[in-house]
C-alpha cells in the first residue's frame, strides 16, 4: 500500500511544499510532485486540515528535487 504526505523540497534556489509519495514500508519517498502545492479544500475544515499538513511538512527533513 502506498501513501503520501507533504514535504519541503529545495528546487534550484528556492523551497516549496510538494506532495511526496511512498511505497509501503519506505521511509524515503519514491517521488515528489513536479510543482509546488497550494493549500485547498472544499470546506473551511478541509482547508484547515490541509494547512495543518503543510505545517507538519516544515518539521520533516528537507528533500532535494534533484534526488528524484
């Protein structure tokens, strides 16, 4: 089973938050989204949850886009 989360990714000279995808049991993502993400949701509660997930990404190690 695969899963995803948001991660901070350094891409050239700037940082962005990308989706990171993992295979079951893997600690390092297999790939990240090409473009940065923006927070969104169909309801205010969904937007709050998405922003919370963005904030959690700030506490994880930074990934480098060139590694994918």
